[in-house]
């Protein structure tokens, strides 16, 4: 695997085969704006509306997710990041709508609600080191980077990895390191990790990722067959090393790709 050396100082962004699509239980997404719909007059207003939409949807789906609010630190991070920088130029007007958008190569940028939920599930803090499997355009990595000490992110599609690395560097994220490779195997030389986010559906929890999760750490990963019923799953490694898993709610992700999907 080759590291894409781009860093930057973050104070204040899904695959090895791809990004989150949608929570199946969300009927409310049908009312989301599209690229041709009305937009807020400026990015600050669009970001604020995105946060309000996330908060409303979290309340509406609390029975499925088990969460009725998102950590305010996560929402502040998402409110500060220019999401429009992470989507193709012709879709920028829709970048703050709560649905996924295509970013090329058959991949998407996750809907904001999913980004918020998966980030929140990590319970990360300023000393955490996090692994992301599936860099995509780099948005999820940027969001996590706002909250933690270091993010390592792996992308199997070289062009996406390089463009994400350049984007994150340009936006000032020195605490994100991007690598081209098969995320199924994780990043052994940077392990162990306090948290792991997998942004594509795996038929099973990859053993290498379990091995790289630190005691006390958490992993958020969709588990299930390709194009079948999948569940967003939280994996926790206890201080005693024992692993516990908990299914949260149905999701639909594109499948994890690589040698061992």
C-alpha cells in the first residue's frame, strides 16, 4: 500500500468500495432538496439548515437508532466544514441536502445524517486515533479530524485517494493521512486504533480490523450481504479484550471491495 502524503493542521471532513447510502427506515428523505431546488443564500445558512435537519431526523428515528441527539461537538464540526468542497462542482448546490451524492467511480459521499451518526458512535475525543476504511472524497475523514488527534484513512480507488489527499491538504487537515490500499486489512503499522469507521458493507466483520481495535475502542460498520439486508453495527472491545457487537438499524451501503469482501 502507498501512503498519499498530504497533511495539515485541523482546528476546527464512504470503500474500499464505498460510501453510505441511506437508512432504510427514513421516509423523511423524500422531502430533501435536490441540485435543482431552492438553496440558501450563503454557505453558512446552508450549513445551519443541514444541522437542523440532522437534529430533526435524529429525533424522528430515535426508536431505530437508540439516540435522540448527536454530540454537539460533531454538529459543530459539520457546521464548520465546507461540504460543498467535497462534491463535484455541478452538485455543489445540493451538497448540504440530507442525501448521498455521486462523487465518481460509482461511489458517493454519505448523507449528512449518516456521517453524524457514525461519527457520534465512536465516542472519540481529542486524544483518539481513528482509522477510516473508504476515504471517498474525504468528508467523513475531515469531520472526524475535527474531534481527534489523528485520522488514518484508506481508499482502494487511487484517483479518489489522491484527490481526497489534495483536498484535505488544501483545507488544512494536517492530522489526516491517506493511503491507497485494501482497507479490509486495516493499517497495521498505525494500529491500535481508538475507533474505526467502515463506510461500505461487509459480509462479516474483518478479523484484521478487530485485531487493530484497541481495548476500550469502538468500530462502526455496516454488516450484511451485498445489496441485501444490512445493519449498522457497533463493535466494542472491552478493557478485558472481549468483543461485543450490537446491531442498531437497517442500512443500505454499497459493498466493501478488495481481496476479502
